[in-house]
C-alpha cells in the first residue's frame, strides 16, 4: 500500500505518492528559505498531469522543465483543441497524441450513446426585438417600461435576451417545446432527466419561475435551479442523480456543464450561446453516458436529445476548425508582443519617405517602447523557476545594446521566450492596460493604413464621452481640453502615432474612473413564436485527417523547419526548382499521413505545392519590402502611393502572394476608390503588376 500525501493539506508530509495543484508545487520549488530544497530535480520518477490541455506550458510549464522524470498528460479535450505548445511539452506533433480515443470511437464501440440533435428557432432569439414590429398594445408596454437613464431603445439585439432583458413568452415557448418534444421515460409518462443550460443566474431563476407558473401541478419540485449560488446545490445534484426522484429538470449556469455524471440524462436544452468548442463538447458529453434499463427491463438508453435554441449547432458546424480550447496569452503578454510589433513596424518605415519631424517623432516612440520592454526584461528575477529556463534570452535582452536593431527573428524570439514572464516591474492597473492595448492597435492601424482604425477611433471617442460626463473629478477636469477634442473629427484628421501616444499617457489612469452603471433588468411579455426546427446531424469528428487539419499540421511543422532549403526559398522570395518541389512533396506527404489525395487537393486549390506552402507561411517582411523597393524608395511618391504599397507588403507578409484583382477591392479601395489606376500612371501600374506576378512565379517550379 503506497502512502499518499496531499500537499495542499500537508506541505511537509512524506510519502511515495504526492497530490498537488500547480501553484502549490510552484511555491514549494521556488521556496529558498532553506538550503535544502523540499523537492529536488530528481525527486519524482513519474509525474501525471490531469487536465493537460490547460496552461501547463504557460505559467506552470516550468514545473515540468524543472523535474527530471517521465511525464504523462491526461485530458478529455478533443485532440485538435489542445494547444500546439502543450503537445510540444510532450515532444509530440500538434494533433498527434501518443494515444487518443475519440467520441466517435466510443459510440461505435458501444461505450457511449449518440445524440439526436434539433435546432429550434424563436423569432426573438434569431432576430431580436424591434419596436416597429410590435403590436400597438406591445408598443405601449415598451414605452412604459423602466429602461434606465438612456430611455427606451429602438430595438434589442439577440445577445441581450436573457442577459438583461427577459421575455416571458420566449421562455414559455421554449418550455412548451421541451415538454412536447423532449424524450420521455416511465412508459412515456414523465419527461426524462433534463439539463437546461441557462445564460446567467437571473435567467435560470426566470426559467424556474415560468415553469412553475405553467406547470403548477409539479409543486415547484420537478424543475430546480442548480447553480453555485444555490444553497445545498450538492444535495440537489444528488437528488437529480436518482432515477425516479425529483428534480427531473436541472436548470444550470456553468455548474453542470462539466464534471457531472448522471446516466439518466436524455435531454440537453441549450438556452444560451456557447462559443468555446471545447466547452460545447463537454456539455454535450453530459448526455452520452450509457444507462441500462432506463425505459424498463432490458430497455436501455440508445440515444439522447439536444434541443438547441441558440444556434450553437449551426455555429460549430460552420466553425469546426476553430481552436477555442487553447490557453490564450495574458494581457501582459499581449501588450509585450504588440509593442514588439510596433517596434518592427516603425523599423520597417525607416525606408519610407516622410518629413524629418515625423521621422524624429517615430524614432522617439520606438526608443520609449524599447526602454519600457528592456526594463521589464532587465527586472526578471533569474532565481524564479519560471524565468530560470529562459536565462539565456533574459541575459541577452537585458543588454540594451541588443535592442538597437531588432530583426524579425529577434522580435519573434522575444515574443516566444520572454512575453508574459514575471518581472519585478508590475502594472496592476488592468483597465489602463486594456486602454494601452487599444491605443497600440490604433497606432498600428495608422502606420499600416488598416481599415480597423475607424473601429478603434469610435471606441476611444466613446471613452472620451464617458469621461466628459464626470468633470467633477479633478484629474478628469485637468484633461478636459484633450477629452473634448477627441470627440471632434478634426483631432483625428491626419492623426499621428505620437499624438496617440501622448493621448494614451494622459488618459490611461483616468479610464478606471468612468462610472460603472449597472444595467437595468427589463422583463417583458411580447408574443414570441417558434419559427421552425431542423434535425441536425452531429459529427463528432473523424479519426482521419481532413484538409483543414492537414493545413494546420503542415503550417505548424513548416514554421519549426523554416531552415529547410525549399521552405527558406519560399519565405525569402527566391525561385524554387523541381528538386525543391520534390522536397516539399516529401515533407507534406508525411504531414498528410501518406494520403496522396490531400497532396492533390493542396496542389489544385493553391495552384502548386510551392504556392500552398507560401500561403501557409507568407513572405518574410524584408523580402516583401525588397520586392517592392522600387516603389517604396521612390523620392517622388505621394503618401497615398506609399500607403498603398505598404498595404501590399502587409498582404505579402501574411499570405505570400497577392492577385492583381485584390488591388481593386477593400481595403485598397479605402485609399483610392478605383484601385492603383487612379494614383499610379500606366507605366507604374504595369510595373506593379509585373512585380506581384513575379513574386507568385518564384513559388512555381
């Protein structure tokens, strides 16, 4: 019998098996209060990580780099949703775990049951509520409602339903559909165990209230709210788990999405939008359990029903390749990487003609940004277990001289190795940092001529308007001239990155002072209606490799092997040869698992394997700028011409090639409505076309 120690309860306990959370183990490793480490690098023979899809490679990845032991990771997350960095920790290719057992396999092997899915629409859930489409009586009710300080709106969009606006008839229609079309047990006399996934606590309470109004015969016991806010929630879960005991409907917000195992569940009602693919499949998993004798002796559970009122089935049918289950960068890491992008963009503009004043201002902005990032790196403590494995990079970039010229390779290295690492310099002002990010993205739009500029401009103007309403606060009153100027379009005309930077510094700490108004909760009783239902076939995912997965797998492999000759040529705009093409075919065939059909599809879709690889990796920015050098270095070029060419460079960097026709579409037509013809003479247009054609031909052997 092995002795087991729970380190959360007994940090000093001794045993053969230790159970711990990530933070507890990290704190024990980082504890330098004693000369002898609690756990040395060779203390464990085997480490088993549960829920291995989570942030083991980010904040806590250092734990597994520290220990010298075998490492086993377990996760119920679909293999294509686990982040590639997690696979990298186990020395595996993305999407190719050591062992995987998919839902489709489990259903085929009779370990789980399949769903029967129905997409059900209500008019309001689909279109929202428009004042003009209400009856005269409903318009009177609309006008009489307490909408808060802003008064009644002209319409309410679908996302507002069940968030702050609760419409009686919408809930009643959903409950009626469930009671008429849900799966029944007990010889058809009783609705089977059902989970209703609600949007929030108020929504759950409202569903419960309406159920009891419509079905008073159940005396408030048949359906119950089971959420983290409910007293004795675990007791209700225990009752829900008993086959013939109430409640038979569990109205849940998050609590029953994962981790609950009630084999009797035969109905899942999606009454909220779910946009995480991993979360969606975990919720679907609540219905997949086998259940013997559910309908009677030897009448086992064969399937379960999904009633989807919020188009989740349609969303995931259309977006099966979205990787929503990955662990995302922290805000600190995003800021670090975005500032690196700003530095790269400013460096790239040094060859573009502009006034001396603009040049000096952009140089100063670059220097300020470098000083900030260098300071973060220089204050990273090498004794910290998370920082220690990155010592080489920390020491390199703690030297300010290494920031004077940053190549794309340097900024990539900085972003991959150092972004988000703990530093002694900390900015705890979250709202200020979010404002920083917005201004950073606005600056990049200005530099790159991106159409996203208008979106950020409007957001900043709305922030300024909110600040203007609070002129009683001295700190805001001091900045009132600037705040009022932001509301005027004149301030934004020919705005520079320096103006934006000065604005950011002046307002970043004021954003948190904006009054947070609690949204008024509105209850309505407008006539809603079921607009139709459609049976939806659910694909749990094939065990084979489809084309989109093949593209993702190939891209990840190629990014790690850009030193291969054929790949390097494509990235740097060097012509490839038939020999290079053969090398690419061998590489891609391996990523396709030997499936020649995927190679043929890549050939046909992209017009050749060279162009296929280019589309995955893009051109190096330096190579794209070199190709367009004749235009970018033209001393007589207008600002519109330079902006147009810079946008071409951006597309080449992203997509590897650009077709002639693309120059006559947005966002190019936002610079000039008729494309290049109106800002370049005929000779230069022909040269421009020849250059982009040549870039494409260099990827074709």
